[in-house]
C-alpha cells in the first residue's frame, strides 16, 4: 500500500471519528492511534468498518460535498437534526444553513448546487465544480513516487466555462503503478477504462476524469495536443508538417519550445479555440494580454456587515497577503433582506471602521488602502436603493440586479439603463445575472446596455465567482471593442474567495483583454482619479 492510499484511509478514519462524535479536537485518542497503526500495517482498520455501520449513511455521503468538512457536517447534524442529503437540501432551501456560524449565503447556495450534482448529475459541468476537483486530483498525483509532473489540460486549461470531462497529463517513470494508485482514489466511484498508459474513471458526481502518462520526451507534446480544440490542433499540426521541421523530443522542455521551433509566437492556452489565432501567431500579432501580475486590487467584496462571513479586517488582511494595493468593501443594501443588506446608518458605521483600519495599516507601514464602496440594488423601477446624498460619500458605487428577474426584456433593459445614468454609479456588476449550471440570467438587451455604459462611462464587470463568470469572455471582448472599461472582481463573501480572481483573469484573457482595458490594473491614485472623472 502506497503513502497516498494510507493517507486517504487515515483521512477517512478522522472524518468518521468526527461524524460519530468521538473526535472534537486535533489531539489523537488512544483508540485513534491504534486504528491508525492498523491502517499503516494492513491498509484498513476494524474501527473504520464499525463506524461505517453506526453513522447514518447520509452523513457519510455529505463528505463528498466540497463545501463541507466533517466538523461542519457534525454541526449541521447536531443543530439542525439533518441526516440525509435530501434533508440537507430542505434546510438549505429554507435558508437555515446560513444561520450557522461560518456559513454565508454564498456557501449555502454552493452547497445546494453540490447536492443537486450528487443527486441529479448533469451532462456538462461548470468549471466551478471541475477545476477545484481537477486541482485536487493533480495535487494527489504529484505525491505518488515516480511522478515528475502533472498538468490539467483540455477544456479546463483553455478556461471553458462548462466542461465534459477533466483531462490530466502525467509525466512519470512507472505508468502502471501510478495509474494503479489513482484507480483507488476515494473520489472515483467507477473505473471505465484502464491500460498501461491511460485511466478513465467516473467521480462521485459522474464527472469523467481522463489521465494519461507520457514519457518525459513526449510530455509537453501531449500537454499541448490535449489542451487545444480539435480545430486548433488540426491547424497546428498542418503548419508543423508543411514546414517540414522535426520537433525533436530532446529539445522540447516546455510548450513555448514547440512554438519557437515553428517560428511562431506562443499562444496562451485560453486562446486555443479557433485555428484563426494560429495565423496571428505566425505573424507575431497576438497582443500581450492581462495576467495576475498586472492586477492591483479587488473592487467587489462583502463582510459580516451584510451576508459575508469575515470581518472587514480579516478580508483586508487576506488582500494584503495577496499583495494587493487596495480592496473595496461593497456590502449589499437594505432592500436585499435575504443578504442582510445594510442600512444607511450601518454604512456610516462601516465607513468609520474603514477609516480606523486604514490608519492602522499606515501605522504598520503597509502600502494598502481599503476603499469605501457599496453594492447598491437596482430596484424594479430602476431607481437605486440609496439616495444620491449617501452615494456621493463613497469611493465607488457598484449597481446590480438581484430581484424581479421575471421582468420583460424591455422593462429590464430600461431598468438597468436608468441606473447607469446615475452619475454616482461606477460599476455595473454581473450584468446578465446568470449562474452557470443553475440559471441563464434575466432577459436583457445587452446592445442597449453596452451603448448606455459607453455613453455614461460606466464600467462593466467580469464577476470572477466561478459559477458566474459574468460578463463572459465573448461579451467582455465586445464591450472592450466598444471602448468600455472592464472591472474584474471576485464578489468575495469570505476572505478565502479572493483567490477566485484567477477565474476572472482567465475569462478576461480568453476575451483578449489587455491590462489597459481593466481598471483593477490601475494604481491607487490613478484609480481614484478615474472614479472622480466618472462622477463629472
């Protein structure tokens, strides 16, 4: 038994002990120690078997929900009496989970989505589900002896919003041993195909995972081949053959080498959809696109003042850790009661807290600033939830639609345009209202909205929440081509979700956006001047 398999069994043991109520701290009991020694010697433990028979099966099934760990499941069971997936779905639909400490409204919605995937698996999966799962699988592969490298490829690497399967290419010495270990991974419920070089499995949500092992000399060839779309790879291989250049395996140490050999500009994975991009690569006409190093700060985040789970200081410290120059706090407003929207008086109190924190950061010598913002609701009539005398005090104002999605296309379009015409609105957030895999969004004429955004100087958002990605890359490119500035924000409801910015950067890159197109790439002073100019 490999170290990976022992680790998976010990994790199962720990989770079962927590679910049974026998473990409530990190300290190891005598019973757990004996069981762990048994696992290391035999690969299993009689205690694991006993616990599996005593714990309600539904609680064990909940472990497969990415947003939940054993401690949280135990808390849900203890405080809400939930023992099945259907029971969990019922309390989540009644919005009872968000009443528990540490569970935000966003997390509750994510839990609901995951339950639906477990009970009613779809044909295609949002990258919000597939990417974290793929990253976890790659991390586990890298722990196997003999593995040199492993990379996500396919649709996920191209930044597709919905995927058919997870594709992984592995560089390693003993393919059969590597794939043999992975065939026993606890995420995988069914082996579909296995050969000496390839393993295809199905996960607990019926999402397929294809893993192939390549020799060191072929690794980057296989990563490249499995990343591009069929059209793109067909055209790339045609160019390769027409130039009669042998891509020597001994000189290919990365994907960039493949392109250098063909005297072509490197094509980022996100752009490898259409074969037309290859012509631009041959001419060297692909512009330098946005990347994480260009990004200076997030302009859309929530805290415990509304429906987030962290304090203002906690999310600020998380932003500082990501080396941001600034972060905007933008709570929901009073009419959105489901999200505990704040009142004008509460907003004033939060602004005072932000002032104190900015002074504190300055005293600590940290080059970082919290910006006073608000995500004001666009009401059904198009008026904003707060009066202008409140909005004029803010560093920035985000406007968004959260209610009355059933309005006609004309009414919704008029509603949004009226909001954009308010001189204090800086950014229009998640412009279509879609949730990938759950709802398509409201009916709206984006041509008219884009025209209004250009006329009023309103910035449009790429919301980086991986189940939103709104605007999508096609609409973001269209807006950019019209001269409209873009903001890329995470809409974080807890400090950890600031890391979701990678999804938004990837979406922007797929839409051919450059740093100059995105206001989050401005320094603090330039950004503040930009917001002032918008009001004028």
